[in-house]
């Protein structure tokens, strides 16, 4: 299936397997994907799996600071692509369609993507 990998913020290094269900992400202690970040709302965003189209989307749950996909604030349900960066508060999450079974392989993938996204220095 797909995963979220925390690449910046207090939970950096965590990863979450998404499965074929709706996942709510936020600070609330009852959530399966809890992000302890002072700029993240208790229920900040919802990740949905669309079984008909076999894809994922994200929806801002009226959070105070919003949800950014690849640096752009969203205002409606937005479909995700492999290796999209989702920013909530001071935390960045890498969305990937790859399914990792351990932390080490997830972090290696995030590092590889991070290196690819870095701007190239020019003279």
C-alpha cells in the first residue's frame, strides 16, 4: 500500500503504513497518526483511500495553519502523487506509494527522495 514518512519536525524518523482506510492525522492522543507539533491541530487532516480509483487524497479538517502539498496550501480535497511532501505545522511528511515494513528502509527512501529534491548549486 502506501506510507507516510516524517522527514522534519518532532516525530522525524517515524513512518506510518496507511492501508486502505481513512486516516486522521493530528495532535490528538487517540489518533493512530499522532504528530506532536504545537502548530498541528488536534484533528488536522484526513487521508482517504479511494477504492474505485485506487488512489489517496488529503483533506484539511479546518486546521488553524492549513495543509500544504509540495509547498502549496490546499483548500479542497486533493489527490496525492507518489513522493508528494505534505506540510502540517512545522512537520513535513513524505507520502509514498511504496509499502515499507521497517523503519530503516522507509528512512533510506526518504533520504534518497530528499537528495533528489535538493536544489542544484550553480555558478
